[in-house]
């Protein structure tokens, strides 16, 4: 068996795209060259790595077994290429996923500090809800993620790196805005504007607040924080979100905070695939994130 790094690079590249055309554009290789490289790899392994469905390549069980090993080998090969470089303390591109609140309000400061300390300027950031971020980690499309909830998947490993405070917001004219402190009884029969399934703020509400509120209902489901804030400001329901995300709307008076007699703390998590190889760059970034707390 004589598997080459080029074959593994092609294999990993194809897993990150649904068609050979998309993979060939990203890897700067022709479709014929990609197809030949993949065929040679599958022939050497004695197993197909993808299911062919309507001109699409779907990673099968054999491919899923190879993916973490191929990812690690390619990163280790990159480490060898840069091992004796005297002009860089960190090398390679760091692919970071972040849930909305962290991506908008926490990660920019972390990246700025990391760049200044390590003199490393090649990072890619993908911001979305926690569920999609975790899926991209499982597909090895991201190296690491900073999200607002503990990852439940068994092949992902989570560690706490910081914490956050959640808040409940309402329009300033809401009857409950006049009360200095609320109990869950005050929130009975209330309507709520929630983020989409998979978001950290929605999960916090459902797990920590909703079970204590009688007869609550969902008024709207939205996929951006700004839309949620504006909907609350227009009286379409109460909202639950990070204090970091709400601070500007609270400061300009568009919404007001309701003080609930209940803990509103949550944790921020660093998440990785359990089989992800921690190259020097990734290790440096993890250490830096933990030191920020």
C-alpha cells in the first residue's frame, strides 16, 4: 500500500464539498485529476469511501473512519514543513467556529489579542448557531469552536473557557417593566420571541426558564439576534438572550431588562472533535482562550 498525502488531501477536500466540481475549484485540480486520485486511494484501501448518489458523493462508514486519520496526517505534514522555519512562531490556517453571541461580541477581542501575542494572522471564522457549528466540527470542516452550550455529541469534547449572563428583555411599556423583581408566576401566560432551533439562547430558555413558566407560548422564531430585539421592542413578545447581545438596545432604550429571581448565568465552551490532532497552532489558541478568563 502506497497512500500519498496528495490522495489524502483530495479525499479530505471532497468531504467538504458535495460535488467534484466544487472540490476541484477549491483544490485547483481538474475533476478528472480528483476522480483519478480518489479512485486510486479507494483501490489501495480496497473499499469505497463515498456513496455515489445522483452525481453527489456522500461519505460512507469507511470514509468516516478514514477522515480523522487523514485530517491528522495532513496537519502533521504541515508541521513538518514549517518545523525549521525561523520566521514564524505559529503557522497554518486556523479554522474557528463561533456561535452568534461569541462570534459577535467575544471572539473579535480574542482574535485581536491572539494575533498580537503570536503574530499569526491566518484565521477563518464561521459564525452560526451551535448545532450547525458542531456538525461542521464533526465533519472536520472546523478545527475548534467557541459555543454557548455544552456539545452533546459523543465524538465532541467540550471544556469551559468563560461564562456569560443571560437576560430577559421587554418593551419599555410592558406592564412587568414596572416591577423591580419578578418571579416565574409573573411570567405565566407570557409570549416569547425565540431564536431558531440549535441556537444557544433558545436552549438556555427551554432548559432553564420554560419549564418553570406556566402556559407560555412562542410568538415568533427568528434566526438573528437583531430581529429578535426589534420584535421585542415592537411588543411581539418577551425575549431571552445574552446580556452582551442586548447591551446596545438596553442602552438606547429600545428595550428594558426584566429582573427575574433566578440564576441567569451560563458557560461558554471550547469544543473539538475527540480525534482532532492538536497541532502547535491549535494548542496555542486553546491556551490563549483559557487565559482570557
